[in-house]
C-alpha cells in the first residue's frame, strides 16, 4: 500500500510511524528541500497549509515529540515489545548489489533503547549485535561473536557504517539531533500535508568529530506530530542524505513501515530497509536490551512472526 493510500489512516499508524522516525530518520516526502528554500521567503497560511506557530506553540510541539522518543528507560512495559525481521539491500551507483538480514528488537514503541542483531553469512560467519540508546548524548554498544566481547562505541565510531559498504551508521539510527538546539523555521506543506519545519544545529561533540555536519531539518505533521521529512545538510544547500518511505503494511491490527529507502547524494547509492516479518505484543526480558545482554539472543517463536509480503 502506498503512502498516499494510507494518508487518511494516519491516526491508526501514528505510533508506528513515530517509532521508525526515531529508528531511521523517517521521512515521507520523496523530494529534497534546500536550505535556501527555508530562509528568505515569507511564510503564509493558506488552504492545506499549516498555521504559522507562535514561539511558544513551536516549543510545545517539539517538546511533545521529544517526550515520545525519549520515554523513561526504566518504565516497564508488558506485552508491548516487538521484533521485526528485516533485510538491508544496498544498491550502489556502480557495482553489484548486496544485502544483509537481521532482527530489530524493542521493549515498546518510543522506548529509548533498541537492539539490532545481524545474521551471519558465508563471507561474514560471525554475528554482530548492536544496542542503541538515544538522547542528547547518544550511546551505542557492539558485540561480536568472534571476539565474544561487548564494547561501547567511541563518539567518532557512531558515524561509521553498521555494515561495511552500506549507508546507515549508529548515528543515523539514533536520531539524537531531536534533542539539539532547535529553531522553528516556518510552517507550510510537506508531502501534501500541513507541517512545521525545525532546524537543528550540531552541538560541540558532533563538531569535534564531524565538522561537515552542520544542520538537520525536520518537518513535523501539523495534526499528528509525526516527521514528514528529515534531511541532513553539510556545507551545501542541497541535502546530503534523505530517507524515503516507500510503503506501509497492515500486520494484524497494526500498521508498520514496510519499506524505507536511505539515499546518499555523494555516492548516489541507496540502502533499502525492508521489514519481511513482524512479531508484536511480545514480552522480552529487559536484560536482553542491555550491554551485558547483547551476547544472548532474544528467543521469539517462528509462529509469532507474521509475514509482511
């Protein structure tokens, strides 16, 4: 089902959209936005456009979104955990395509912790697991079955690809920019929906390891406060990276993201994230979403997974 076909059902899928927003810099728009289009133009309300916010209204809306993706890590949730089988398919501009599979786990939608377990392959016989913790100062841990050790990644390592040759890094998945200093830019329409645009400036710790990362722009839906577009800018006025939502899928009584494209402008490559099966309303031991627990894999019965095909 296309995004356009699902727009009328946004209330039903809001929390799942917000989850993937936290996980994958989620955006709905298939177009790019330049920084030049965000400044120097007078915003105006019109039919189908969002009303211009006051300074206080803009702060309240952003704080509401921040509170969702930064829920209390100590909060216990029963029957709210999830597991998504996924495939990452990398499509370079030149060369052969390649893919990796794995499982994404979480204790609840919007919970500040998520876990990614990559499956082994013939060329990569050892499994690799990652624990991601979002927030103003994000952290990530990596476990390798080869070394049998878990280590906390250094700040500069947050920008390294999770899988060599692919586009996503722990930083991309953690979405820490939501907690950076933000500026309300304007209100208008994005992906055909009324929205509010915010610009985020890199903090000192990011500048020290990634001087080229200057600004991130996010558009929040006026009605549902779900991100409609998120783009990363360097020195150019053209976005360096963007995520595109391709499709949604109804699994049981829940809407989840089926396919996401992550495009890099410099390499002109694309890494597609596809959910192949989903298990919802699970109970997962919180210990398994901790650094010591990375060495043990959560057990989810095969019959709990529902295909998204």
